């Protein structure tokens, strides 16, 4: 038997498109791709991949907490960047948040994200061993 909990950030897009910010089923949590967009729909850290990454991971901390987890439970991260030349900046901020956790991580370059000012999008998977 599974217990599913959908976690919402409250944006209108979630119901329009039909997705959740995160889903927890039993001990597994999947957090949807997250960008550096604030609660007013504005892009944070325009032209600064490190600032966007930091903002995204802070958002991830909050959604994981709502799901009953923390960054220490993250087992996988996927980072999508629009400029691979930013890889080191993005990676260093990732290391600030996950240095001790060391999840499996992937970073790929994509041609574009949903807003041209987004330089980074990140998704994570977490597992809570109980």
C-alpha cells in the first residue's frame, strides 16, 4: 500500500498544466524542475547562474521540508543549464548545499528553458530511510 502526497507551491500553472511541485509516495520524494522564479513570477538573478542556483536550492529546501525531508535525503540531482560555460559556478553552489550529501548528479546543457532569463533548472529525488 502506498501513501501519496502531492505538494503544491500554489501557482496557477500547477492546476492548468496538471503537475505538482513535488510528490511523496511512502519514503520517496520527487521534486519537479525548479527555476529561479520568485512568488511574483519574476526571475531572480538574471544573467547570474550562481545566484539562480542558490535561489533554486533554497526553494528545494522549503519544498523538501514540506514533504518531511531535507537536503540530506536527496539521492539524485539533475541540473539543466543554458550555458555550459556556467558549469563551474553552478557546480560550486551545488557543492555548498550537497557537499556532505554527495547525491548522484547530472548536469546537461539545454538550448532554452521556459523563460529566456532562466539559466538553470534543477530537479531532485529524495529518499527517507526510516
